[in-house]
């Protein structure tokens, strides 16, 4: 049995790291202050 066609389910740490980097990058450009800003951030 080879591992060539096995799904890569063990990469959740990498997913969390990439998400954290992207969120930090987004917050560096836009720092929401009001409720309307937060609402537009999720849309």
C-alpha cells in the first residue's frame, strides 16, 4: 500500500498557522473600531 493516494488529513496545524498569518495580515491594514466596521469585515 502506497501513500500516494492517501488524503492529507493531518495538516490541521498548518491550516491554523496559515489562518493566523492571513488574519494578522488583514488586521494590519484594517483595524475595525465600530460595530459597522466589524459587520463589514465579515461580509
